[in-house]
């Protein structure tokens, strides 16, 4: 079929269970965030492009290659948000959220946009859930932010992650470190790729992001930022590790972990899973104590993380897990012929008033075809309305899985259906 329009490349429609899975992750994580005292925030999908170029960094892949930005009809340069942290800090500063008391603990979920090379499981419109703690530099906040992903993975039954942890230091440590790192990079520049040479000039702290084997070789003996932490940063990092130990969260200090964004300071972390022999980062974050100043605000420490929902779903599928509980229909109401449509409609409305998920036929199909439809919809029961039954004021309930059927009085429909569903829940071990 030669359709005139298709979804933009790398973007997809989420239908039925695909969308339900996304919603289920949103729901699970929202519950967790609220449990930890976070409040939801949503910000516009469009932001001034400068918000991202300034904070993520001109030299980053996101800004250079992946950000959707355009001039609107008024000549303003806008961007589809590629991430959630800078918009939330903008909203915090612009809305004076500080006056509500500190820290502000905020969570979000929604679509993000990056024009990445199309590949399996990577979408140009994808979804993130995430949270930020603004206005506290306590390592307690870092520990809490880190712990939430671990709890979400636990709730979903995937705990085979590796949590990588690093400290990127503050401006003072970074200055001392760069004084050693830059001459080192100069020494090994012959072995660095073109992009690393650009990084070496523009944002040398991000040099370790490169995945090229030759660059990784060249950098294997590079000085590490963790060896240059000032007293304050050293204490912050060791306190964070004490809190994680107390919470029973396993981690590995990875001195090469840099994170691909410019605004991180001190804590950086990533949750990685083995995925088809490769490492897949599903959740990541860190501290960004200088972000507020970059945006022209007063100094505001912050720490946060985001989790890629589509990547999490791919991981769950590969582990044979699904976040979905049974979302199928409870009852399919089937009139034996068109003359019982009105009687069926009244029963359907009663079921829906009783909060029982129910549906009926809209295509005047035969009873046999309606049975097939009910099966396709995952209905647990079919309720048949026919002449003989109508005369005796009963209807027939058919258990599709158990392949048995029985008559019930019309006035008892809700009670009988609920009893059946309750028994089934117990039998299925679904509590
Ligand atoms: Zn420091
Ligand atoms: Zn490189």
C-alpha cells in the first residue's frame, strides 16, 4: 500500500501493550518517587536551543549531531528537549521554586528527542523517567538518587546490573587535574581520533567518553581525576560510598567514568547491564553543582538521574520479564442474535458501572465469530444473552480458559462475575 505519510524515521507509534508497558514503568517509578518524597514536574517539550548548547556543551554529540533545533516563525531558535535536567533547573530558577523550601525534590517522565543513527532499540523520540534534588550538596541526596534505580530494577526482577561510580571533583580539583591531563593528552595526541582531538581542546574532561580502541589504549595510562580530589570532594565521595554501603547497594568505583555532558561535577554514576555481549547503560546521572550558574541563576547544587524507558523494556524482554499485569478484558457480552442487542447493552452498562472491564460486538457477528473476538481480546468470561435464557430471566456465563459454561440469574450478574474473577486471581497466584 503506497501510503502518503509515515511516522518520521526513528520514531514509532506505541499501540496497545507497547503503550501499556511504557505507562506501567511510569506508574512504578512515580510510586517510587512519591515514596521518597518527590513531587512531579512537567516542562515544555520545546525549550530555547541555547539552554542545551550552553549546558550540555557545544562539543558534545548531543548538541553537535543529535539535537532537533529550528527557528520558529518568530525567529526564535527552539529545540526539542534532548534531556530533562537543564529544563528542570531552568524551571526551578524561573519559577523561584527555592521559596518553597529546600531541597526541592522533583521527578518527571516524558518524551525526549535525539536524532541518533537508527538502530535496533534506539529511537529518535524516546522516553525517560528521572528525578532531581535541587538545593542540597549533601552526599545523602546523591545516595538517594542512586538508590531509586536499584529499587526500580529490583521491583522489576532485574538485578544483574553493575553500578559504576566516580567523582569528577569540583572546579578546584578539575583545575589541578587539567594541569596534568592536558600535557598528557598533548603527548599521546598522535593516537587520538579526530573527535578526541576536538574534545582535548574544548572539554578535555570528557575525553574518556570515546569508544575507539586506539583512544582507549592511548588513555589507559592517563592520570585519573579521583587521584586529584580536593579535601571537600574526597570527603563527599567517601561519605557517599558509606551511605551506599549502609543501603546495601553494590557499586564499583570506575575512575574512567566521565558521562557525556559538560555540567557534571563530583558524583557520576551509571547502571550497566550485559546485553548481547555489549554493555547497555539503562540509567545514569550525577551531580551538577554549576548548572544553575551556567543558566544565570544563583549557585544551586543539584543531583539527579534519568532512565531510558525503551532500553529498560528491551532489557526486560531479553530477561523474559514483562512489567505488565493482565490487562485483558474481564467479560465479553455476546448477544446470540441482533434482536438481543438492547438487552446486551443494558447488561454491559451494569458491568461497567460495577468497574468490570467489558466489551461487546460492534459488527453484528455470529455467536461463533463473537467467541473468536472474545478470545482475541483476552476476555476471561463470555456472557451470552439469548432467547431461551431471556424467557427464564437468566444468562449464560462461559469460562473461555476452563471451557465450561453455566447459567446465572440476571439479577446476580455482577456478583457472579466478581466471584469468578476473584477465584481466578487466587488460582493464578496473583493475590
Ligand atoms: Zn574538589
Ligand atoms: Zn577517540
